C-alpha cells in the first residue's frame, strides 16, 4: 500500500471523498442561504429543519406512496418549497419593515417547532433509507474504492449549484433578481412583481435545502435532528465566504468540506472545530469574508 | 437618529424617569424575599434568579448595544464548568469558585468579542453561534468536563470558609446577593454615560463615530461585561444545582436566553427577569411533556416576533407610559 505523508492513500482519498460529500451539502445549503439572504435580507435559521424535512419527505414518499428516490428528488423540493412559500406569505412577509434580526428569531422559532414535532413523532433515532437502484455498489479506481452513490451526490450537487449560478448571473430572470436585490422599489416601478419574486425566491431556497436533504437520506440516516448541528457549520461557511457572491458560496462550501475531510486524516481531534477556527482566522484577516464586498 | 440625540442629551430627564424603575426594583426585591414563604420552592426561585441574571446580561448587549448574540451559552456553560471544577477538584471556597467561573467567562468574552464585533447584525449572530458551537465541541472533548456525564456532585462548600451553603437558606441568600448585585451593576451601566453612548451606537453607529466615539471599544467593553455577568450567573448555577453539564453550553441554552429576553421585553430593564421567571416556570410545568417543551418554546418565539415584539414588560411600560 502506497503512502503520502505517512498516511495510506486509501485513507487519504477516502476522507477526501467524505470531505467532498460534506462539501456538497455545505455548498447546496449555503447557496440556498445566500439566495434567500440576497432577496429577503434575512438569515433562514429554519434551513436545517427544511433540509431534514426534505429527507423525511423522501422517506414518506417511499413508505406511504411507494415513490422511489428519483421521484423524491423531484417532488420533495417542490413539496417542502411549497411549505416555505406558505411560511413566507403568512409570517416572513410581515417582518420586512422591521429589523432583520426579527427574521432570524422567527425562523429560529420555526426550526424549534419543526424539529420538536418530528422528534415527538419519530424519536431521535434514525430511519433507514436505501441507496436507489442503479447507484448501488461502486467501482475500484485503483487507488481507492468509489461508491457510485457518493460519486453521484458530488456530481449532482455540483450541477445544481452551477445551474443556479448560471440562472442568477447569466439569464434575464437572474438579472431581475439581482436588480431587485439592489433596488426593489425601482424594479417594482418597471412593472415587475417584486413581492411575488421574493416569495418564489424563498420557496426556491427552501427547495434547495430539501433537495440536499433527499440526497443526504441514503448517506446519513433520516433523523429529526440531522439539520440542527449542520446548520451551525453552514453559518460558519457563510461567514467565511461572505454572502455577496453566489460562486463564492459554492467554492467555499466545497473547499471547506475538503479541508474538514483532510483534517480528519491529519489531526482528527480538530475535525469538529476546524471550520470554526478558519472562520476566526478569516474574521481577523478579512472580516467581510473571502468573497464578500463592503 | 432623533433617539440617539435625545439619548445623548437629557440626563436630567432620564434622572426624573428613574423613579418607576426604583419602585419596580423594590417590588422585585420584596418578591424574592417573600416568595419562599408563599410555598414556591427555594431551588426553583434560585434557578429563576440565575437565569434572570443571565438574561439581564444578555439584554445588556442586545437591548442597549443592538448586538444579538446567539452564543451566550458559551459564557454561561464555561463558567459553570470552571466554577464546578474549582469547587470540586481544587476544593476552593464557593466565592472563589464563582470568581473563577466569572473570570473564565470574562476572558473568553475578550477573545470572542474581539472577533465578533468585527461584523454587525445578522453576521454577528452567526459568528457568536459558530464560536459557541466550537466551545461546545471543546467541552465535549476536554478531559476536565467529564464529557456526557458533566461534573456531578459539586460541593457547595462554606462561604468564606464560615457559612455552610448546604443549608438551603444560606444558599438562597447568597444567590440573592449575587443576582441583585449583578442586576444593580447592569442598572448602573445602563444609566451611565457609557450606557448612553451604547444606545447611541445602537441607533446610529456612523453618527456615533463621527461624534468621535471609538465605537469598537464601547462594543467590546459591553460584550465583555455581558460575557462576565453571564459567567457569574452560570458559575452560581453550578453551585446551586451542584452540577455542570453539556446542557449549559449547548446552543439550545443560547436560544433559551434569547427567548427569555424576548418574552420579557428586549431593551427593558426588568423584562429579562420576568421572562426568565415565565420560561423557567413553563419548563418546570411542561417537564413531563418531554420534547413538547421545544415545540412550545418555538411557538412562543414565533408568536412573540409576529404579534408581541415589546414583550410583557415592554407592553406594561408602554401602557403606563413609563420606561421599565
């Protein structure tokens, strides 16, 4: 067995892959947070809970309706996104005139309610969700064993992230979005329905979280608290990247996942905290975040 | 902007306004003196006082500095561990244990404050939350915290080597002195020129800077004060319950202190105390419902933000037209 820096390559690439998988989820979630923050100016604390709802949605679709993974991938973001739209219309829409911190407090409360309800119903042990047919097994790449499903998660989330970036940065719809972020009153004066755009943006961001949840279901177990601690790490990712740039969120998400994976190989004691330590360093050197403006 | 201006002038007017607050203070003092005689459990009241001090310290930052910290459990929890460790392993007297806890929290407050005040608003909340999570992981791994078990059976010891705190009334009196001492300190800070400058920074930081105030220094000092007082609360709590555990340092604790302050009234002097009483009482009565407590707390968050933003004392003060 060959070694790099005294570490067996098998372990190194194995952790690198886990890092990439975690990075995929960081990227998808921080992207959703950034999109929501851009339009609504709130931090969606319920993002972790909505990620969990996505995973549960996939579980229900399979156990109650017999709809498999591929249907879940399509339906769960739509269903959870729809609940997001209801939340935006009924609650968040009342807060836009107030301090942004109230949005944070409201979504924190929602996260507690959602996670508490699911925990009452399903306990805190996980429910299993099988890897979909066609993506079982894996292939030997010579230097490591690559499970097919994990490769799919990395590729799929990369595609979703880049598609989102393309829509926001390169299309007409994205131009409206970016304009409304800068100056909603002016965009509204041009005859574009800004409140509806805000609602749909929130629904889309929540849908991204749910999509991440469906993809996570076969890797981690479906668990009511699966998003609770994850969201705090994603907040740190967002602080490191700064929310000014869509591409910034994607790059930071993947990079930090990989760094976390490598830390597990070289200094496992710090693997839980490495992202927070990087956040502290970034705050000292570049407080606005790596890709942030201002 | 007008608020900032009026806050920076009129100390005379402010002094005239203080009378209702002293009356409220008298009522609060009378309540905690009389309450044990009415059949309320002493341990419950001591818990209320510890959390009330914690919430007041938190409120100093959000209510007067406009900084929402979502990680105050790190100060509360670390101080609780430090004081429990000092009392149990080093065997020091309780006042020194509390002092050790407070010192640990203050020191952490300097470190975290220096990082966190570099950003404002939502970022400030996320940074404090993330750093608190880091402290949580540290407490999970560090050998002296006892991991999942926490530090149990912490001896209350003899205050100044004389008074045996295993007597519940001696402990009660000590907690009262700590709580009212901390409360009066916060009260003094709020009404001092320093407090006025803090309010000015909350209302309009650019203007405060242009008036020549080094706003970062004011914010850092407020942060360290708030951290130290949260530590005082946590250190005392560890002696009351003879226990320091991961619950004290978990993010749910940070959420709870936000909730207490929100229910009582953000930026009011007495709101956090009332909020702490309500939330601690609720947790006691709902204890048998298990995870429903979380649901109820979340629902209260949502209701408060949507319809009851002034909180109990804020509404009362609004109704009486007196700032409480």
